[in-house]
C-alpha cells in the first residue's frame, strides 16, 4: 500500500497574524450555524447544487457502471480506514463510488463509525451483513446464529438495534444479507439446513429444505429492518457465480426470496485464487452465471459485488482484468457496479493468494487503464427515494 506524505507547515510572518485573526472572526460569525459532520461535507461533493430534497437513494446509471472496491485494510473485513481508501485511490488514479466491508453478527452492532468513514470519503457503503460468529472461519458449519434460531426470534433485539442504526445513518446503504448461500463455506449455506430434501411444490416445481430455510430467514430479517423504517437500505441478493454442489436444488433460483425483497442482484466472480485451482479467463467465470442471475428478474440491476483474480505467473492476471473492464459494457450491460476485491492473504499450506491490483506492475497498469474509462463512474449519484415496498 502507498503511504500518504505529511506536509509540513511553516509559521507565517508576524504581520500576517492580525489579518488572519480578522478573517477568522468574519468566517466564524458567518458560518457558525453551518456546521456539519465531516462525512456529510464530503458526500455533498457528489451531488449538484440542484440536488433533490427529501430522502435520497442511490441512482442506477442509465449508461455506465459504478466503480467499487474492498480495500485490504489489514485488520479484517470490518476495519475500514480512511487512509487505506485514499491510498488506493492515489495508487489507481480513480475515486471509488462504493466501498465494501464486512459486518458480522458476532460483533452485535451496526457499523456506525465505518459507514461514516466511507461517507466521509465520498462513497456509498456496501455492507456484507453476515449471520456469522467469531472467529469467522469458513467451513465450520452453523454457529449460534442458526437460521431456525433467527426465525424463532432469538436475535430480534439485535436485528432491531441494527435497523435503528441504519435508519439513524440516513444515507443510502447497499446491504447484502447471507451472501454466497449457494456454496458450502458459510454457516448459513443451504447445504447445512436440509439441502435438497423436497418439502413441497410451487407451480409444479419442487421446493428444497435448505434454500427454503434460507429464503425464510432472509425475508424475516428484511421485514424486521423495514418495520423500523430503515428505508435507506437497498437489499442485495448476492450469490456465488457457480453453485457448490452444482445440483438442481442448489441453483440461485432456489434461494431467490422474491422481487419484493430484493433491490439488486449480486454475483461473486473470481478467477484463480489458489495454486491448486486451474486458470480460467473472465468470460468463463461470468458468462453462464450472468445469464443465470439475470433470469431471476428482467429489470433489477446486476452488481459484481465481488470480483478479482490472483497473481500466478505465467498466467495472465493483467489480461483477466483488462478483459473484465472491456467486456462488461458490451456483453454484460446490466452490470451497474463492479467491486474489486483488493486483498492478499496466506493460505494454510504457506502459499499466498494475492488479489491486489498491484500484485505486479502489469496487473496495476491493467487496472488503472481499465478503470480510467469514462464508462466507470467514480462518484455516487442520487435520486429521490420512491417507496416501493
């Protein structure tokens, strides 16, 4: 990561002090009633002077797509820092319209400080709100936030408090609850709650216990948050690009909670992330999943809620990134946001997965060149909020 240089200030000549004091008194007398939190001041730079009044929502661009990133903060998915955001922007040459981070139920709190940091940077927060307990390790199975316990009301107080925090924040929030449920690595995955056991039918189609349990929990949580009037939340249905296992019961459609509960459709689209995996180009990782998720609703915007690829020479990471930026506008036009996962971590076997955009000079140049195109919108746009639920 790049570091920001501190600027040294030199003391002014003495004869200027009196003049500065007069100017300071004038400014204080005229502006004392215009104080605002730092994040509010920064966020207003993304709107015009004729911005609509009243509650706002994130507007989906008619042409183009928002830039977004999860930045490697070094202390876990929830520890967002302003310095890391500005350093990433300095390195890539592009401001980010959306900043993603994790918010886990094990912390039992709405991330007030974090969303303010993101707003202060001038972006919209994307919260991966996960019913997950410490130590936040994958492939451990259900923990104390079991889906039946959520449905039984055991965590109502926490959900309500979280909703109050979201409501009090007031600005638009992108939230995905229970992401990548069609995999086997998270404790809310359908495989842990009956999997493909048929529990009924709908219009001649079987209903499966695992996906049905997830859908019920998703709707339950959204209903409670909405009951607290947190209307600034835009809810995402966020699936992995390929289901694991790849069986009929585990398809994305089996988990879809319905259009009334979803504002945007999200995908995780990764290339090679570990040395044990084979290499695949961007099209191979997005084409089929894009078509699959697009069928869930003909109108809702599609987000690459996570995308990225590791550095594994001689494989062409720069080519993967270049192809993504070049092909999304033409072949995947419903994508309205792409959030790059900029992180490096060590695996259990001592190898590293380096998804950072600067994992090599070639990768960084590919990212900088691709994201520089005007198609990629670097500031959020807002519109009047229209009640739809």
